[in-house]
C-alpha cells in the first residue's frame, strides 16, 4: 500500500515555490518598497499571509475573508461554531484585528 503525504526531510522541495511570496514580500519590505493586498474572496492558510505581510490591505465587504483555518477547522479543534464573516471577514479585520486598512463596498 502506498503512503500518502510528504517525506518530512524533503518539505523544502515541496513548499519552496509556495513560500516564494513570503521571501519576496520580506525582501521588498527590506528595500522600502511598499506592498498592497486586495482581498476579494477567501484567503486561507498560506494565502492569509499575503495581506498580513503587506503594508496596506483592502478588503471587499461581505466577500473578503482571511484566516489561517476556517470555520470547519475551528469547529473540529474547539467545538465552536462560527461563521466565516465573524471569524475573518472584512469588518472583523477592520474593527478588531486591524489587518484591513480599507473596506471597499464592491470590486
């Protein structure tokens, strides 16, 4: 039977391309180059880091959501039932976390 998954000592080879955005954003920041993220939909897990590492972020109201783990993961881990908007929607990030610098009414 074949095992699914990634051989842990080779994670660098698997995630290298996906981690490029972290490197690029960090290097641009080091050089004083500002970055802006515009969030139109759901940005989960690795996608959540782009707006978090950007200097400025714009979220589209009732569409944008940013979280490391979405509502199903929260329910599985803690038993709490929470909606995507409450967990990581534009209003949550504009008024509570400070991640959203601007809320756009539409695209």
